[in-house]
C-alpha cells in the first residue's frame, strides 16, 4: 500500500526514497506534488513516465528556503522582494538559472531559466529537509487529468507507479501556485494561481500584463496551453439554467434549481473556499456520467481568475483552442 500517513518516520523514509532516485507524492499547500530528486535525470524522467507527460515540459523545483533558491538561480531585487513577501507560499518564480547548479536538464527542459518555489505546507518543508536535495514536482496526476487535492486522488491516478504517497489530508488551497516569470523585460504572470494577481502587483508596485495574451501570441509556459485540466464530461460555462441530463457546478447562495447531481463550490460565495473544492468537485461530477456539467458564473475577482482559468481549460474540447506549442511547451500536463 503506497499511501501512508505523513508521520515524522514516514517523512524520513520518503526523504531516503527521494535520495535513492524514487518517486514520492507529497502534500503542498496547493495540490499534491509528484516529487523526485531534481539533480538526477533518471529520477526526473521517471516523473514524466509516471504521468505520461510530454517530455519537454519544465518542472517546478521545490526548495526549503530562499538560501537554497539563491544557490540555484540568480535573484535580483524584485525576486528578493517577492520571496520576502510570499515565501514560503504558493508563488513560483521563473528565474535565470545559475550555470552548473547541478539541476538535471530534464527538470528545466534544457532551458537557461528555472522555476523555483518554497512551499509552506509543513509536510512539504519537512520532506525537503529530509531529502536534502531540491525536489522537482509537478502536480501528482496523470497527464491531462485534474490536479489532486487528496491522497486518494493520487492513489487513483498513480498508485501503481510510485514508491510512496505521504497522506496529510486535503490540501488547504486546492489550486496551483501562481507562476511569475522574472526573466523577461518585465514580470509576466505565466499561470494565474493561488496568490492573486493583485497581491503580486502590490509588491511589484506595477500592473502585470494580462496572462491570457493577445490573439496569436504563443504561451511561454505549458501551463497556458488551453487544454490542461480535462474532465471527460464536457463543461458548459457561464450557465444560467441547467439542461436535461446535466450535472451542476454551482457557486454562491442562490444555486440554480436542479434535481440531479450538484456540487456548490461555496454556498457562501467565498472564492477561496471555492478554489479549495474545485478539483475534487470536477472529479466527482465527472464520475456522475452526466451529459455535461453546467457551471454557474464565477466572479473574476481574487482567486476567481485562477478558478475561471482552470474551468476554461477544462471546457476546451480536445484539439480545439490549444495554441501550437513552442519551445518548452509540449501539450497538457
Ligand atoms: O502548486 C504547484 O505549483 C504544484 C505543486 C506540486 O507545487 N506544482 C505544479 O507543477 O503545478 P506543474 O509542473 O504542474 O506546473 C509547472 C508550471 C508549468 O506551467 C510549467 O510550464 C511552468 O510551471 N514552468 C516550469 N519551469 C518553467 C520555466 N523555466 N519557464 C516557464 N515556465 C515554467
Ligand atoms: Mg499539473
């Protein structure tokens, strides 16, 4: 049984497994990650194999603190300010990698940049200490599936492919980290996530250009590819009524009247609560075998941007809307 409670002994064991080049799934404050020693190419390759993920997607490298981040990447004044404000926490910074930093090429897809994050979940931090290595970790789901917010989701998707799952219950935030690229002329939000855009802008003291991009502009992060989070059941967004045979993903105090399968992301209309429930709700409605999932409108404020971003990707029919991948971008992850 690869899923075990995240006790100190099991965290130590997980650290040893990472050092031995094995895969360990672990909770972060956002979603469960599928971790491997970022300095070992074979271990990183095993992540791609387990996920069935296209090979050239760069991964987020997780480190226990800012000093460890500075050893791997060059951090300018902006990066330091952001790290000060948001680490440990759900902000990933894309930074210029230090040459010879020991990180496997496969983890950064051969780029000269590296995505770094210091997670705030105590189990994630304890694991990073126990492993004593930077840990590359995408979300612990099969490629194209929704991100796991519970150990059971990981077990269902990857249980037969990994050495150990550290179970610490549901993840507190439920939506992935915000990915901010600091390697261009100006900071760019590559993936809206658990740190709302406005909070990043407040620290930068400048507005961020829209992440959705102008028509014809290519994404510089695979996380921006249209088809990324994909339940099998079609999603119908911005629904103002529920049609026959549909399930309902509701939001707020006045859900649409409906007799069949229904989940309200937050009866109180709280976007943070909605974010924590989003992926589990998609999974469970997907299992209902409905004709479609009608999704009520969700405000674009705060975490609403990340929630709507996820929903739009999940709603894009396969083969449609996905821009041609370029550079490191190769399909959904
Ligand atoms: O919350 C999270 O970020 C979770 C937990 C496990 O930490 N991890 C996660 O990883 O969502 P993943 O691999 O599913 O998403 C990583 C994102 C992708 O959009 C990837 O393209 C982007 O980060 N990324 C990684 N390295 C990059 C780089 N050098 N340049 C641009 N984008 C990069
Ligand atoms: Mg993912």
